[in-house]
């Protein structure tokens, strides 16, 4: 199960993952949240669950919209 909202994992020490388009937040059945790197599916250089905080990353792509803004309706 994925949760697009910023979770506790994303607030980890100013990690680049918090603003990266490849980030997915996965929430376990026990409620713990983990950052999953989407690039890990196609590129072996990237860990599925990167060790946070990630301070430098060649795969970083800045999100166009702030996380959580998608789907906002008035
Ligand atoms: S590409 Fe780098 S910054 Fe982006 S989610 Fe993966 S590890 Fe984090």
C-alpha cells in the first residue's frame, strides 16, 4: 500500500527524497512508513529503500508540484 502524503520517513533530516519525483512512501500494516525509490525497479544503482537522509543523488528529479498537492479540488 502506498501513501502519497508526506510521512514520517520523508521528514528524515532534509533528505532529497522528500522533493524527488521518484519517491513513493510505503506504509506497512503496522503503520510504519518507508521511502521507496522508484528508480530501483529499473536501475541497480538505486536501493529500493534508500538509507535516509539522502544528501546527494544522481537520480534526483525535483517534483513539479509539492507532494500532496495532486488531486486538490475546490
Ligand atoms: S532518485 Fe535519489 S533522491 Fe530520488 S527517491 Fe531515489 S534515492 Fe531518493
